C-alpha cells in the first residue's frame, strides 16, 4: 500500500480539523500526485494503493472546500470511492456503489487474503434479485438484543409478530429465533451464517426446525443479506420464501470490549450483555487469529408485572356475561357459573332463593356455616373475581421467558503462499429460556346432587391452587466447526474445499408440583380412605391445606440431538471477456447429512403426577447437491442502444437429491408406515437480468423456483383413524378387511414454489444522492401438503366423490344393486397425505434513502421502508373455501413499515426510528368457521387498530490517544425503545392477552459502552 507523504511529516497539530474549509487550486495531473498534494495541504492521513489508483488523471480543481470535498472532487468519475475512517483518516478504494455497481460475482471466501468467511457471493441491494442489506451501522442503531429483533425492526417482508420468548406457555419456554418471510412459515425461510447452512434443531414428530441464531450477538454481525423471494436455484431446498445470510465480523487486528445494560421504565425486565473480541497475528501476518465471546441476560416478565391479563378479563366480562366453566378466570376466589347458563338458585341449606344471574363468586374466607357461604354467593351475584391470584397460577406466571444466551466464535487463517490459504472456523451458540406456569386442572364441574354444591343445578367453577405449578427450561445448543482451504487455480480461478461438522440440540426440562390422582378423585367427592375431603366452598385455608396434602413432585425431560456433516467444493472464476466485463461462474458440489438419534422423553407429568415415557424415534436426511451460477455482463455501460446499457444476466441451476431414512417401529404395528428409505431428486433454477437504460435508473427482473421437502412428520408419524368404519355406499355396513395405505410407502412429494420479481432502483441525483427502490414479488406455491386427514379412512369415504382414485372397489354386483347399494366391496383405501393445496402471494416492497450532506451542520439521512402485501390466498381442500390470510392473526399484515431520521457530525450521531404495523383481524383466516364467532363475541370486535412505535438512539465516540489508524476509542451509545410507551392493544386470543405485534416490556432504556484498541 502507498501512503500519502504527509505520513512522514511532523505530528499534525491537534487543532487541525479535516472539516475546515481552505482555498485550494490544483492543476490537472496524475491522480496519485493530486491525492498526495491534498493530503499534505490539509494535514490528513490518506491511504491508497497504487494498483488501485494506477495512471488515472485528476481534473483541475479550484475553490474553497473541505478536505473531503476536495478529495471527492478529485475522485469523481474515476470509479474510486473515498472512505472516511473518522478524524483525519481517509482511504481510497474501488467503488462498490450500492445503486449502480455490481459486486464481484464470486464467493467472498475465494478472494485470497480477504477477511471474511462468507462462502456466498457478496449480495447487494442492487443485485439482480430483490435483496435487502442491513449494515453494521443500522445494526447498532436499532439497539436490538437479538438477531430476531433486528430483522423484525428492519426487514418489512419479515411477517413475524409474536416471538417464542413472548409466548412462554405455548412456546414451551423456548427463546430460539424465528424468521418468517412473507408469512409462509419459518420452515420456508432459509437461514445461513457466512453463506453456510447451520444444523437444524430436532423436535418431536420427526421435525427439523429452522436453525437458531438468537445466540449470536448483534455486535458480531457485519451485515445481513436478505433475499425476499424464492432462490432454490442457488440455495436449494427450503429457500422457497427467501434467504437470510448473516455475515459475521472478521476483525483480525486489535480488540474490542462492549458492555450493555438496559431496563424498562418500570424498573423490571433488566438486560445485560458483554461482547469481547480480539484479533492478532503471531507471525507478522502469515497467520491471523480472531476470538470472540458474548453473553447476554434478559429477565422475563411475570403476569403481575403488567395489567394485560386483567384488562383482558375485564374486556371479556364487559362484552359477554356467559361463561363455559373452562373459561372461568382463576383467581384467589371461587368463580362459579351454572352449567347451562341459567340463573343460579341456592339450596335451602345455603339460604335458598334465586340469585337472578348465572355467575357469582366466593371470596377466600372462613365462613363457618352454609348460610354464610350462601350469603356471600348472593352478595356477589353477577360478579366474578377478575384479579390475578398470587402464585404460579396468576401473578408469578410468565408473561415472557427469561433468556440466557452465549456465543463463542473462533477463527484461524494461515497463508501458506500467495495462492494458498487454510482456515479453521468455530461457532457455538447457546440459548436458554426459563418460564413458569400454573397447573391447568383448577376448573371442575359439580353435579346438582353433590352435597358440596350450594346450588340446585349443576355448576362449573374455578378454584385457587397457589401451591402448584411448574418451572420449565428449554435450551438450544448449536455448533459448527469448519475447516477448509482456499487455492488459486490456473486462469485466475479459485477453489475452496470446506468440511463442517456440528450439532443442533434441544433440551427441555420441567420440574414442579401437582396434585395426584387421589386429589383428582377427592375434588369430585370421592376421597380415598384416610385422605382429606376437598370442598372448594368450605373454609379457604382448610381447602388449601387439604389440597397441599395431595401434592406430588413432577419432572419431565426430553433431549434430542441432530448431528450435522457438510462437505463442499466451490470453484469460481472468469470464463471469457464480454463487452460489459468478465463472464463469471461459480460451481458447487456438496453433500449434507443430518441425523437425529433415537431418544427417550418422559418422567412424572403434571397431569396428576402420572408416569409418562415416550420413545422418540430418530431419523436421517442426506442431500447431495450440484449448483452453477453464472453472471454475464453482456452490454457495456456506454453502449449506443441505451435500453440495454449495462445489461447483465444471472443464471443458476441446482440439482438436489434428498434421501430420508425413517425407521419403522414394530411396537406401533400398522399405525406407522413400514418404509425405511425414501428419496427424491429435484432441479431448481434462477434466471434474472438487470440493466441501466438511463443514468440514475436500474431495472431488474427475475424468475426462480424452489422446493420444500415433505415434512418427515407427514411421512412417518400419524395415527390410523377409523379403518373399519361404515361404508356409506353400502348402507353403512361395516367395511370388511382391506388394504389400507397410510403414508404411500415412503413417497416424497415436495411442495413446489415459483416466484417472479421485478423492480427498479432510481438514483436521480447520482450515486451519493437519494435512492428509491421498488420491487414487486409474486409467489405461487403448489402441491402444498395437507396432513390433517392422513390415516382417516372416514374422511375419504365421506368425500369419495372428490377423491375417486383414493378408494378402490370391486364391481357392483346385481345382488348388491338390488339391496340399494351404489358401490362394490372396498379392497383398498389410500389415506396418504394430500398434495392439492396452493398458495398465492403478491407483495410490493419499497425503500427510500435521502442523504443530505452539509459542511457545518453535519450529515442527515432520511430513510423509509414499507411492504404492501395485498394478496395471500391459500387453497387446501376441494370442499373448503379459499382462505384469505391478509390481515389475519395467522397470516400476514397488508401494511408493514419502518423509517427514521439520523444525523451525524464528527463524533456525535443521533437517530429516531419508527416501526409501523397495520391493523389486523384478531381471528383466523384459515379456520374461520371453527373459533372465530366465539373470539369476536368475547373481544367485542373483529379487528385491532394499527400501531406505531418510536425508538431514539444517540452515540458519541471519544478518541483516547490521538488520530492514528490504530488509536484507541471509546464509544458511548444510549437508546430509548418504545419512546411513546404505547400500551399494547388487548387481544384475548393471544398469549398474555395483548396484540401479536406489540412489545410487552413497553418503554425501556439501554446504555452501551464500547472500547477498541
């Protein structure tokens, strides 16, 4: 590298500032000489390579300007860019203009000497396909505590609302990440780290879940590349909705320590994170070593910390005064409803008389006599105790999970020659969630004849159980160890051989206290001899102590491990020279294996302390892949036919052969399919083009296909239902024995996806001016698997007209016809899963950035992003209507956006950012006839309003020992999230009774200190 000659001058005076404007006049000359002259005049450090600058000529410049203005004027039109490192430090590099320039079309890792482990081609916001890129600066501005939170705040096509950590009960306490592009499901969004797959997480039912990346600290991310359309031709199975590639920081020299503390405005849900990294070379650059460690803690919230549950109970009670006994709120009182919602009438022993209402409650107390109990019940007629009780059944139950995460990153690279490098890379991510919940068996019914029942009719009731509950812990551990070489080949080609091993492990442990079967019988008036009776309407302390005598400890554990092996060979280089540049090609050969071991799950369940043991069968999946991607710049930027200027074509083809091994369990007999091996080959492609027909406008379009291998749960884990039921075509006579096919003997029929994207990028004021990006994406998914009726002979018999090929019969005999039968004897029923479903999605993504640079007031950036998804329609079965999932709780929002304004001057920066979530229906778009009427009745309305949250961030950098390139710095960052302290909307159908898109912690503060050396 060549340094400007000012590096040899005496130390630069500390009062000299690079922003100071000076009068300067330089004649036209070699660019290198002009750069050195500017550096000397303004007394700055300027670093550039003579190989990069070459023999370029500089223009004549004259005027009063700052050093940055002078340098940028010299570089204008040269294809070079200026990078300001802060203070008096500047670097001249080749331009990688996000509006118009293409990134090198070979994987990053194949560039020998480049400090990255990214095995994919570097993707940019101006790529042929509609990529969105989150930079490191944006990562820091969000003050996100997890990768999941970062992508929710910045990527509008990410349809995720409620995270697993916000649903501790239904999510089992898990705090793993979930990324859901377009709302198609997490299994259809492929997540990569440094361009490579990570081990997936095993779950019961032959399931492999999306890899967990929440263990990664956002501080470790250099950038995130998000493709928001199908990319099977490049990335293979699972990339049907899009791809998220997290490119990690690879700072090989120096060190950095970052500490973060945060807390809510209410003094709870504290959080802390420590990040440390160091990079060094033990042998003057031949070997580079980088180590990084992070650990974070985010305390969970309890129901008693917020009023969401109680507000939900009040809303429900205000809207509807009738309750099923299973809907009664659990409180410190006994809440009562008549079983048929008729007005309650007391028995004479309890004072007699009608209460005039179907509801009442009995506060906890010692009443002494049935008459006193009756008086209390009469006094509370028409009322329920809606408050939360103490204990795990109420105020101490988890509203959000407590999260503990840690990450270890290690990388060693050694250069053996100019064309040979070797590396070892290790990633270890650990997530652990903790949650507490109440015993679910605290509601019951009492018959009218039960002597404990104060009323003359059957009733339902909820009763307090403060001494029972369960604490759960769910841990996910993900590791990946990679080793490989990067080798230069003839004709300027490069090759990379990489072998990775790793595990994805998920462990769940539950411990707690419940009442046993004796307690269950006692609740229903059948106490075992010598054990106390249980009367919810008796003295509350006696009832509590009697319940405690039935207490039994519980414990349950499951532990599954997926072992991951991946071997790959990548090669890339130029094939020939085209008018617009070199035709580049990237090739990949890969074999990936994942194997889940058979394990046992069980213990003493919280359902009456009964023993429970389950054998969880293992399974294996092997995928062999071959892929080629070519980038062809066919037309030069100055071609005479302007509509095709800078035309570049992208073409990728990938073949994958998937083999699945699922064992047959002889203990299950005919309940499971008997196959052991199934395989499937698939070929997918990606085709696209971009061009710059006029200055300041880039247009692009692409088409791509993808496939999603049938979930293993649909192949090997469903029960046979009703195989000997009545035959409607034969007078509902009992079906004789026949051949019954449940899973199709291991056939794999994958879901198929095709996407079309088209868009433009406008930069009307040049590459450093405003940028507007608009992309349209159409996704059509076919052969969608419907597994609800796998193994259900009854369903296919009832709908034989819709599925005539699923039932095989003998010819109808004259004797059967005379009996009125319309079908022959059944010999075969095919009850395998159905592949008739389809999904159609249309979406438009828009992004706008407007930079404003001033000499004195600093630099401003106004940005905005929005996704409009007007269409999300799903067809499942012929007898069902088409489901419209736009703006439904189980679909995707029609409108979602974010935006902000940032300002930076010297070492200080400020920003304000906002997120917008459109209003939505609280009901289900997929199953409207099942539960929606009740939900609307309880909620009082069908929808909830749109919501806006604002975040404020500020940062300042202190220079601790001068302005050299290796100077020590101290960065202080402060953030306020949810500045408006918005109260979440009440949604009764959601966990915690608040909106799916709200943050339950509300306003919170975060402070970060980072020092580099």
